[in-house]
């Protein structure tokens, strides 16, 4: 059995209680198909080379240095030791600063998820924190230095352990106002809204990550397999016929009724909880 390797080890501290924890990557792209860049003429891999933007001469690694552009083509040079000195000192502690309701954090701030598990001693304190948050239905906001940056981490109960999600800083999250400003203000009601609700109700389900496949990776794998075996290359399927421009007509087609038919409303419940007689089920609008 292969043991997962921790990305970070430290402590969670809440109040005066601390427990040792290990942090593991929860999501990884390492299993995706990776393509190399080749020289078409020789079939050899090509390597990336840094060149001077003015002279075109190659620049060796030891001659490369970081810089911040203050004006067009004018840079402030930052030496490696100067950058290293700017990295915050880490005490390897996830210090919980507040407990907040689980639904209070807008998920647009979510960055990367990591699993948190107890490391060596301190399992009792770990379970105490996990079960206490679960019963109180809260998440914890903690701060620590992760991967050379001071990060805010949202910690939530997750199965037998905890999941810590690094949060984007406020300046990194763009306002939705600009993206949504061109959406016209209009009220959807009547038959269109009833049909939309009907479609939503018929499509209700549960989330299963295994049911969502990476179609790009699958298509590339099929292409590679066909080329290795010398088989005809897979052809792209024809796109489905375009939907009608009329929104109401499209909704009616989605629920399988003609443009002249009237949708049926599901049987309503009486005050006692029993279903109303069938004669009361027909209505001008569908539910």
C-alpha cells in the first residue's frame, strides 16, 4: 500500500488547544494526458530556452534574475536573497481566528482544497475540533504561511477528517457587477416559468463525480490509440440540430408538448394533505 506524502506538516491551534496535522493535496492534474512539443523534422523533443528580448542571445540560468516592471521596459531588479527575505516567517501553525457559519463564505473565494489529518499525537484534539464544528455547523477561518505565502484557510469537517481550502484574497476576486451589468432587468412568469420549473424537477438528481468524464482526455487517448494501431482516426460527431429561437417554443419542445397544447399542472394537495380531485388538475399554466 502506497502511503500518501504530506505537502505540509504543522499544527492547528484553537484557543489554547493544539494538535499536530498533516496536509495532503486533494485535487491533482497529474493523471491528465500530457503532450510533448516535438521537432516535426526530427521527431525529437524541443526544450524551452530563455533569450534576451533585444539581442536574441540565450541567457543561462545563473544570469537570470527576477524584476518588477515600473514603466515600459524599465525594471527594478530583485535578487534571490532579497525575495527570500520578503517571504513571511512560518511557525507551522494554522491558527484559527474565527468560526463562521458554513454557508457564509462565497465559494468564488475558494482556491485549492487540501485534506487535513492528525499527524502522530493529538488525534483526540483533532476529533474534538472536527466533531465540535460538525455539531455547531460551522467552519473555521485560519491563517498560516503555506508555500511561501501567508494564506487564509477555510477548514471544514470532511468525512473522518478535515478539509482545508485556501482562499483567494479579495483583490484577486473580480466583481460580478461588470460581468452581469448587461443582463436586462425583466420578470419571467406565467407559462414560461412553469415550464422551466417542470424541466428542473424532471432533471433532479444527485452529484456523483464519477459520472462526469473528461471528454478531451478520452478523445485524445482514442486518437493516440488509433494512430498507434494504424486505424482510421475517429471522426467528430455532427452537432445536434439548433434549438428554435422562440424561448417558449423551445421550453414546450423540452417537455414534449406541441405549440398549440396547454401543459398540465400536477395535482395540487388539499389542506388535509390529500391530493385534489383530478378534475381540478387542469390549468392554464404548468407547474
